[in-house]
C-alpha cells in the first residue's frame, strides 16, 4: 500500500515498464527472425525427406516398371504416399510405341502450393551392364500443411520462452533497482522534505557500506554541500538584511530628495516650454516685451533680484545692456555699457563652458578680476550665473542672473532652467532677426507686386489702362448698371488712316502720335469714374458710367476736337491735313442688351458708320 507523501509513479516501475516494452519489441523481432529461420529449416527438412524418398523408391519403382509388376508398383506408390511430408505423387510411365501412363496418389485435403518444395526424378533401369533404359518420371510434391504445423509448434515454443525471459529480466531489474537505488532515493527525499533553516547542519547519511563510491555517493556529497552553502547564504542574508535595515531610512531620504529634484526639474521644463510657446507666438511689435517678460519669470523662479541681457555694441568694442529686469526696492544698474577688454576673462570662460555660476561675489571677482566684477557689485549682487547666447557663428550676447545673498549651490533644476532659458532666448533672438529680414523682404515684395500689378494693367507706350484692365472694369460697371438701373455709355475711338501715317512718317513717329492722342484723351475725360483705355493698335475705348446720350455725345465731340487741336500733320489722310479720330457711341438699353459684348458690338458698328461717312466724326 502506498504511504502518504510517496509518489504515485516510481522510477522502478517506469524502469520495469521500459524493460518490458523493450523485451516486447525484442521478442517480436526475435520471433520474426526465429520464425523465418524455422520456416527455412522446415523447407530444408521437407526437401531432404523428398530427396530421401527418391533415393529409396527410385530403384524399386524402376524395377517394377521394367518387370511390369503392377501390384508391386501400386504397393510402392502407396507406401511413398503415406510419408507425412508428401502431399502428392505422380508417376509417369513412358513405354515404347504406347501413350504415356500416369499413376497418381494425393493426400486428402492437399492443394497445390507455391511455397512447399517439389522433386522431379527421371526413372531409368539397367537390364544388363552398359545398357540404360528410360522408363518414366517420378514427381513428388510437398504438403504445405506439414510446414505450417511444424512452424506453429516452433512459434509457440519461441513465444513462451521469450515471455518467460522478459518477465524474469524485468523482475531481476526491479529487484536490483529497488535495493540499489529506490530505497536510497526515498531516504534522500525524506531527508530533503524535513530540511528547515534551523536544521541545515544535519547531514544526509545512507544505510549502506561506506566503501561504496558511486553516483549516489556523489549525490549525498552534493546534498550535504548544498546544505552547507544554504546555511552560509542564510547567515549572509541575515547580515545583509540587518545592514539594509540600517540604510533603509537613508535610502528613503535620498529618494525623497531625488523626487523633489525631479519634480523641480519637471516644473522648470514646463515653465521653459510655456515661455517658449509665448515667444513663438509673440507679435513682432511686442517681441522685446515678451523677451523681458521671459527674463522676469525665470528670475522670479530662481529667486534672483536681477536679470540682465548684454549684447555686443555696434562697434564690437563694448557690451551694452539690451534688456534688464530687477525686483522692487533693489538698485537698477547705472552703467549701461562695459568695455569688451574688461570682460575678456568672463567671455573666455563662457566660450569654454557656455554657462558658469558663482556662489559669492568674491569668487566672481577672483575669476574675472575685481574691476570686471564692479558693475555687479554696484547693484548688490552676491551669487551670480552667466549663460552665453551663441550658435555657430552667431552671437547674441550673454545673460546674467544675480541674487543679493550668497548660496551654497546652484541646484540642478536651477542650472537646467538657466540652460533652457539661454537656448530659448537664443532661438528667440535668431527668430527676431529672421522676422526683421522677412518683414523687410515682404515690404519689398509688396512694392514690387504693386508695380507689377500696375504694369500688368497699363499700356507701356501710352501709360493708359490696357485691354486687360478695360475687361476687368467693364464687367464691374456692367453689373453695377444692371443692379442700379443707371445708364452706361461706351465710346470706341480709332485714329483715321493710322497705317498710312506709319508708312509716311515711320513707326517712331507713330508711337509719338499714339502717346499724344492718349494724353489728349486722358485730359478731356475728367470724371473720376470714367475710364480711357487703349484696347488695340490705334483703337481706344472710353467707358462712361451713369452717362446719358447727350452727355456721351458731347464728350465724344470734345475728344474729337482735342485731337484736331493737336495739329499733328498727316499728309496722307483723306479726312483732314491733320491727325483725326472717328468715334462710335453705344448706350446700354436694359431691355435689349443682356451682356457687355453686345454693347461693344453696337459701339463698334457705330464706329464703322462714322468711318463710312468720311471719318473725323461721331456716330451714335
């Protein structure tokens, strides 16, 4: 019966099962090999028996056939057929001059087989020495049933033998394993189960001869060594726990200090991010105000009484105070500039380290000389911190944050805030410089764009509005006339025989003629809303908003007469000896016209009528 705590499965049991499994497989292989061997032996034995029957009955059968002793022949065949290995006998007699005669004996239940052996023997007889007669042929066929019967007995014996051997082997292995291993492993297990931190000194011992040195001995030595190591480890652990308890309070204090330091650093980073965001979105006009506000906020977080930003002067030989903040009831700096040579030691330190700080004014004076530290002592600074604003080849001065009392240290969060402030103001200064460039460039671009817009809407020769400007204004005025119901008049003007003028006087004179005609038309049209434009080579248009027929006709006559008054000679003109123009007038009718192109076509048709009527006239 299994005791409490013992495992459900034992190593011995698994070993026996493994042994039985191996024996089972080995038995199967052995049975197969021995069965094949027994089968082959049975075939050999049956073949031998058939050969022996041949030897025994060959001479007697041959003699009986020669002597034609039928009774003896049948007797011998019956005797041979009674042999257990013979399943069938066939005797073929071949007499001369007669058909062959076949005598056959078959055992009951015999069937032809492809595995059972068979023998074929020619029967001969020597009636006298030197003479041999062939009498027939004897065929012996083995009985397959005899082979299987013998094999069955052999297999049964083999299986019984292998099973007995396997059981004996498994029992022997189980007995040896139990006496040699299992009892000792169980003792080791009980010993390990009873171990506690207080009895680690009790060593493991096995009940067997001390002279035996095998794997179990090594296991016992390992268990005892492990107990010793565990005992030593527990002692060290108790000692370490005692030391850890002593340092626990100190560690908690350090954690609190580090946590406070990280919180202060996070607060400094958040403040820097907030100020940086303000500077990014600061308008250009108030940029310096936002920078000064940044100095104020950082100085108050640091507990500083002064925040100063010095930049290089225009000549580069001095430093001037660019921005300054000071707390209430403290003295502002009196000196706004300082010579570059006096601060050479300070600048050399900043070039090397980017940021330096001093706990007392005496330390500052010792580092940069007393005269160089005088501007800071005048305003009562004791502790001070400096940060250089430099990026590549760009220099934007340096920052000074000062306290009126000495400090034991500049904390890590304060130094981090100083570094972030320096970078933030450096970027803001670069941003401001870029803004100045951008704003200047933008102003120049606006001037250029205005000039380009003006050029795109005016005729370069006459400086009158061009066809593009005319198309833009005509759409606006046409829509206004439709909405308001007011009148709208259009004049289309053409210089008479201008091609002949160019041919006679040259293109340079033609250009001068166009400029003069344009100037005269511009001066004749005086209302602010009226538009005179050059819409073709020698073709002009005058758009007259809110103008009725009479007024438009009067203006057209004034235009025609102003061109005659120019008295520009034109010897090839059929209309007059001077340059003249023809004018077509069209008035917008709300009931008949629905687009400006129709109005323009009407004015163009009137112009053609004026030309057809002799030119130098106005047609409505």
